């Protein structure tokens, strides 16, 4: 599951942009047909879904709490809260097993895109705020600067990350997952590694596809590749325009690129039109999303990339999460887990001083499993926990990197 940047205007209605104070709703139940183990464990999981351990997700209240987790109250992003909370709760359970009592947590909801400053003004101040998915970064930067607190951005992936270093408070804003632009870089690396340095780049008319196509072009050229075609910039194609599609086919025949890189969404009209076209032998169609194993690649070879990042701790996390919750996690759950690791370590107080400012965080060097990281942090060392969703090698205002898997599919005669 991936997130999309909030592109609509932020909601300014004060009555709606407030933190909920009622008991939080239980996590969205998972279909029993999808996760059969859950059906046998509903009584225990129902309570665990709300509590996530005795130090788990309590209702929002004006009582002091070191950490405040904000979630979308409505809209498409609201459903991401369950996975995020499960991942976070798993990190808290592990921290407790390592001998660390997790910090207090308050839970609140905001409409998507809402400014958090006024909503939090009437509540007891927290030391660390966990922003909702695809949060508007400017107000969270102001909040971090004015209140001198740390803000974690667990599911921030889009173009807003490019503005972070320039924002007031950016030294206290910490993205947790890789930017989507990493997909473009990985695709360029994969094509160059396959000795396909001459490519033609097309895109749909969405802003996200334009940004990814431009990032890919810059990354490819920096690494020694080249783009070819009637124009150097990525070409926007309307899949309903038969003449534009015919011209693209003619351009591929004329310029003979080794790969046609298409920036669009899976299953889009553009993706379907280009998959069905007749391309020259030897051409590779490259996409910024993974190829489905069941999908017939047809007569043209294809290359995809999985946008869900992986860190060194992914395998252990995925196994532990599936044992706990009965289904295989994705990026949202892993982001929650990594957010929980950072939060648990920040709550420690060597020499009597907690590390909410993350000055103890070391972006480079050997990553440590959580228990080992807790021991090292207690002894006053700088540490980097072993990430599940990424390498956790970020700095304030800069997202981490991750391993993205390529999915090649040879042509079928």
C-alpha cells in the first residue's frame, strides 16, 4: 500500500481541524477470508487492536503525554492508520521485551491537510509528534520550530520532501520512509546495469509522473546514460490520441532506443495502450511499478521496480509481524514499526536527558537490532536502529534510502 500526496487545499475550518477527544475507534477489522488466522483470534485481537499492549494507543486527552500520534480522521488516507498503529505497537512490544518501558502515547485525529498548530494549542505539550500520512509539511515545520519539538513523518513520500531542507523547523522534521523519487533512480540504475543506456521517456499528464520522469532523466544522464527522441524532455502522451500513439511508434522506429520508459500508474489507459502496441524486437518497456507475476509480458521484454522500500531489518520484521497479526506487512506497517523504533530510543534518558531531538541518531555506520540499540543508547552511544522500511540512514529534513527490487520479464515468443 502506498500513499499519495495531499494535493487539495488544507482544511481551515477550526471546528474540524481539532484533535478528537473521544475514545479512539478500534482498528479496521481485516477480512477473515484474507487472513484466516485472525478469525480464530478475534477476541484477543479485538482488545489488542485498541491497546497494542498495556502501554498502547490510548484515547486522546489533555493529560501530558511524551508522544502524540496524529491520524487522518476521514478520506482515503484514514484507512492507513490501522497498519501504522500495528507496526508502531509491535516496536513498543519489542522495546518492552528488551527491558524498556515505552513512552506514553496520545492519539488524535485531524482532517486530511489540516494545520495542526491550532488543534494542538489547547492540549498538553508533547515532546515528539508523529504526523499523519502525506502531511502538509509547512505547518509541521512551524510547529516544530515554535514548540521546539521533534516531528516524525512516517508516510511522507512525494514532492513535498524536496522542500523540507528549506523550511523553518526543518532541523526537527524527520522523514521515515524513502521518497518516491528513489524509484526513478533505481530504474535508471537497472537499465544501465543491463547495458541499456539509450532510452526514450514518456509520461502521462499527472504531476507525479512528470516529477518522476524528470528525476529519472537527470539520474540517467548523471550516470552516463542518454535520452533520445524528437525532444530531450520526457514526452507527455494522451492515450486517447491515436495520432500521438502512432507518432510515438514511428519515433521508436526512427530513433531506435534500447528502452521505452513509461511513467504512469499501474493499469492506466496509457499503460494498457503501450502494452498492446507492436514494438521493435529488442526494445524493453520499463515501468515505475512492479510487474505482476501472473501478467503475460507479451512479445516485448519489460522491467518494473517495486516502490516499497526494504531495509536490513525487513525480513525479521515481516516474520515477527505476520506471527503477531496473521498477515504479511507492507510499507505502511513497516513505516509504523520504524517510527516506533525511533520513538522508543528517543525516550531513553542517559545522564537524565531524553533524546527527543534525535541528536543521538547516527545515520551512517552499522545498524543495530532494537535490543542492541537500546543497550548502546543507554551507555550514551550514538546509534542507528535496523530499519524495516528503509535503511534508516536519513538526517533531519532528508529522507532515508532503501533497497528497491527490480522485476524483469523477458519477451515471450
